[in-house]
C-alpha cells in the first residue's frame, strides 16, 4: 500500500470530523481536567486537593457535576470545536501541499501538526483561560473552595477579565502553551500517520478496522505525551509553583493572571488579602499531568530550556519525567477518542451521497 494512494477527503469533511472528534475527546476528559486544574491552581497551603481519586470524589460530593466537575464546560466547548476545526483544516492543507512539493512524508506530517496547532492556538488559548478560571472557581459564591475568582457566567468572566486586566490577559500563558503543545501535536500526527500507513500495509486495505484505529490513535497520543513530558514538567512548574519568598502583591502586580490577582478587582472577582504569604500560579493551557514534588527547586526563569537544564541538574532524568504515567494515560485516551471518531465520521460522510456530494461541490 503506497502512501501516494491515500484517499484525500474534502477539506470540509476533515474539518467537520476533526471538530466533532476533538470536542468529544475534550468533553469526555473534562472532569479529570477540572481535578488537575484544582490541584495545580490550589492557593491553599497546604493544598486542599492531593491525589487524583480523592480530589475527584471531594469535588463531586461537595459541588456536584454541572457546577463542580464540569464547571467551565461552556468555554471548553466554545474553544474546542472551532479550535479543532481550524487544526484539521490547516493540517490537511499543509500536509497535502508539503507532500505534493516533494517533502518527505514523515517531515510533512511533523511540520503540518506544528503549523496546525499554531493556527488553532489563537482560538483555544483564550478559551482555556476562561475555562481554567471557571474550573478553579466552581459555582458562583462557592463555599467549598476559595479560588480568588467569582464569576457569574462565562460571559461575565470574559467581560470582567477584559475590563479589569485588559484583553491581553486572555492570552496569558500563550508562549508556555506553544512550547509544549506544538511539539506534542507535531509528534502525535507524525506517529499517527506512520502507524496508519503500517496498519494499512499489514491489513492490505484502506479500511483497517476499529481495532487498529484504536491502537494507532491511542499509541500515537501516548508516545507523543511521553516524549513531551519534560516540557510539561517545566511548564507546570513555572506556572503553578509556590514561591514563599514573594508576597501576593508583588506577583499580582507583575502578572495580572496570577491566582491572587486582586489589585484591580471587578464586581465579579474576589479580592484576596495583600498580606497573603505566598501564591500559586495557574496553568491556562491544556491540562498538565505533573504535580510538583514537595520541596522541588523553584524555577526562577521563563525560559523553557533553562528550566529543563535546572530540573535535570537538580532532580535528574526522573525529575524531567515526573508524572509521565498519568500523562501517557491522559494523552492516550484524549487522542484515541479524537482520532477514532475522526476516522469514523469521515467514513460516514463519505458513505452519505447527499453530504458527500455537497462537500465536493463546495470544493
């Protein structure tokens, strides 16, 4: 089975299938995402949330599903669907053109994944900021967890952030997000496309069956997650570490999206005391699965490469791959759901004469 014989579906079909598949994967994992966000953004010292299982049960019992485990699901959906729509459209366009000009297939997959995530980041990063804050907050006037935020709705959160912190606050963590997510997407799709090629050669057909679809999708996401784990470690440490030597006022003044940002509080946000001894920064990108080890060295740098060197020097290779197990599981399930549904929906569109005809006519 030659790579050149690969079926090229209409761009409209790829974008629609990718949007639905990606959104389904994100929504499936949203409750776990909420727990990880609470763990990483918990301003309490010692932290209120410890292990994944106990934190999950605690949020479920105290706050329920809709306003607890699935808080922030609205901005998650609003960012996920258009974000993955853009991603798959850009990925297919880049991949096909790079292959047509003679680029090595593996390099074309790698570059296309990189470019596609860069294009989609303009949409998904602002939605992640809104989602993360609402996940930390839980319900309005939450009596069980004081996050420093108190928004009535997604719209109220967006208006308050723009009014009090400026439009740029919606893109907080943008650079750190790109440093981790761009390599992940590039590797994920490079692995996936290669595994799909091998599976088609092994089966002897373009239709490799559901079993092989699941295997190729989950292993591609899992391997990419493992390989980018050091970037996840540094990103998480920089954005979620507690620095006991700096007061909350200093951090808030230098970073408007710090968890204790209360120097300019609007009607929907809770102002924290300026005498708070320490602050935990929050992550605003896709969920990290690394919880910093107690006593870990503080990364007083915004440079990912400097952070990697420091973690390796002080904690060794094990420190660089802290949390690799949960990250492998997370990326495997999320990527598996997205890519399997992507293929299933593509086949359904191809089999439907009316939809297929309209897609080809549009192109």
